[in-house]
């Protein structure tokens, strides 16, 4: 790879990226273990994720499926060599998985057959990683050895599945251990969502996101950034679930935000990066499925008419690595 400057990469083509965090029970068991979590995970394995895949392929769309590494398997591998990290209290991270469980009897934990379905889909879907066991790599309590081991396990799975330079989505979207991520051969990761007024998350970021969802405000477009051969692609809009008070957010507001992103994309160019958890379709169903069905149908029509491009995170990263990052203060104009 030829030497290049690090920094933001000019991106004028109107490009939609969809990334999906497929976790099953691994995503929340350390916070909310119980019957509802397991039922949600089984439903996602059996119904939610397959239906979402059909919606994507039926509209001619590709997406990045960031899958927890263990979900790619049909049973729990030997984890004795992993540096310990408890799942709340002193309980071992893997102790919640029933002894001897396989995908056939515990689809809430494992999804090898689902991953094979993703790998064989057309249009092609990108298989990416969402950690190996969904420990938060941005958690300051996580031993560096465990972070490195998690990423090494992802790299081994990538080799076994013939995935070349895959993308990565950090569990809980908490970024950390980027050097280990590079060493594991990952090409891109999803960064924190772009928010207005310099907001960087926290309580203020959550308040803004709530207001934007309720009012149906237009999201921010994302710009990829290259740092030492690794591409960060921030999110633009997370499609949130319908449990608790979030069920009060009108579906019309959610549709308005997604459509505003597509309009902004066509007007200004750039990247509209939409992301969600397939598990969250479980809550309030089928409301969120209907919102997404409308969005994906509109996106598919725009892509078929060549008014937008639809790329995976990996495709964006490979294009970004082939371009010169934007010089500070440079003005970017649309190519249309």
C-alpha cells in the first residue's frame, strides 16, 4: 500500500451504508438476563434476522452484518485460555450459556446456519465482526490481554470463513484498542454517530438523539477518516427500539428522519450511515419492520435509478484507502 496522509477523506458521491449489529443474547445478557432476553434472541434467530435479510435482498440492497464472533459458531469453543472478565459481579462471562448447548437447542446463543444464509445471499452482504463475545473493548476495566485475545479470535474466524480484511463494529459502540484491531487485520470500524453543534455523546448526546427522533430531524452525513491504514466510518442515525418510553416516539417521526437522510444525501452527497440491532425489531412488532420496509423500498428505488449508491462498510473503506484525505479547510462539492 502506498504511503498516504491520514485524515478525513473527501466523499461527494451520495452513498447509503447500512450496518446491523447481530448479537442474539450476547448483546445484553450481562445487563438484562432473563426470559424476555432469551425469547427476543430466539425470535431474532428464527424470524427477525431472516426477514430483514429478505427485505434487503428483495430491494437489491447490501448491508454490513456485524456479527458477534461466537454467534458465527454452532457451539461454544474452548474459552479457558481467555483472560477472565466477569459479566457483572464475579460470574464468568460464558457461564450463562447452558452446558453443552448448540444452535439446535440454544438458537438464542448461536447462529452458524444464519451466518451461512447471510454468506450466500444475493446481492452480497458483508460479514463483519461485533467482537468475539461482546465484551466492551472501550471498557477501562477490560484487561488489554483479553481485548487482544478477543480480536485474535475474530481474526481466526475471518481466516476460517475466508473473510478478507473485514469490518468491525465495537460492542456498545465504545471504541478501544485500535492497535490490536489493526493487528487483527480489520480494515474499518464504525465510529460514534455524527451529532450537531460539536456534541460528543453522553447525556447531552442522548438528549439530542431523543429530540431528533421525536421531532423527525434530519441526521448528519458521515465522512470516513483514515488513520494508519484503518478507516473510521461514523454513524449517522441509529434506528432505536420500541421498548419502554421509546414506544411513544411516533412511527411517522422515524420515517421522517430516514427520508430526510435520503433527501440530504441526494442534495449534498456524502455518506448516510444507518444502523440498528435486528434484535430490536422484536419490541412493538411489527411497527419497526414497517418503518424499515418503507425506508428500504425507497432506498432500493433510488439505487435502481442510480440516484444513490449503496455500499458496505468494507467497500467504503477500500475506496477511502485509495483516495487522498481531505486537506484542512478544503471545500468539497457534489459530483452531481
